[in-house]
C-alpha cells in the first residue's frame, strides 16, 4: 500500500482567519482586495496552512470573482532586510501550493497543500456591491 510523503510533524497543518480586524487586508480599488501590499511583509504560509479570508467587514458579502495567490520563500520578497535587492522573488501559486475554495459571499480559503514553507500574498477581484448605493448594505 502507498504512503504519503509527509509522515512526521513537519507537515502538521494550522488554520487561521484573516480580515476580521482592521489592517488585515485592504481594498486597492472598488473591485480589488489584497491581503498585504506587494512591497510589505506577506503572510506565513507553512505546510498544510489554511487561511480563511473574510472580506465581509471591509467589502460586504460580495461575490468573489477571482482569487490569485502569490508565494515567496522570503517574507518581504520586494523589500526589507529579508530580501536583499535582486535576491528574492515571488511567483503566482498553482496546483497544491494554493488550493482555493469559495465558502460563501465574501469568504474564501487558500490552503498550502504541500510540506513546503512559504509566504503568501492574496488578491481577490470582487463582484459589484449588492446595494443600490454601492456600499454593499442593500440600501
């Protein structure tokens, strides 16, 4: 019978929710949310880490149209002491590096389904606000 590649505690997962408190993510424009700035520190994304991103506080329960995850080996791939100029990089995550799931309007998860340790930055493109006045509260 086959075995999995991760058979010790190095791949024990963890879960956390992001976006519930001020300064956890921001709107770049009316349709785009980001977890962290491109040039700031990114979120820890260790083995089997699941981030639940809850955008309802900042954007309301809007439809998630698109999610992009970027990964790097450096916490600040575009600056800071951890990433000397020209030595750090990042890439769009694909496959098991970023397994995404839409939970409900305004909420989604991104999971690192590997045993590798990275840092992640996530962006989401949002559907229109549901209210007639554009603030997402229905009024």
